[in-house]
C-alpha cells in the first residue's frame, strides 16, 4: 500500500475509534473508556546514545554512561532499544554503567 493511501487508511481507522461504541471497546479490551487521550510525539528531539558499536560478529552494542541515579534511565534505554534497530536493522545488546 502506498504511503499516502496508508496514511488515509490510518486516519480513517483513527477517526472511527475516536468515539468508539462502548460495546466495541468492551469486546476489544474488556472495559469501558473513561476518556479519550490525544497523544502526539514531537519529532524534533535530538537523541544521542553515549556509545553504539557494531561488533566483529555483526551484533550492535549500546553503552550508556551514567554519573548519577536517573529514574528515567530505564525508559530512555527502552527508547534507544526501539530506535536503534530502525537505523541499523539489528536489536542492540545494551548496558548502563553507573559511576
């Protein structure tokens, strides 16, 4: 499916589910909606992992260096885990070193 056609299809489905019948929602998720949440992600945020290397066996290795306790670090690592395969077509082995 072409990109434009796919976007139209996605938009149509999104519109259908903006105000879904409660019965359909019960079938899909076993509950009712309390509120519809609008979620949009900005794409201008710069993300720069500390170190990413391709090993001699072809694997990706991602290393983050952390000098203090950051409660958001697990989420940031999960974000990198999702982003790196899109760029390098391989899931990385990841490690955080805390100092």
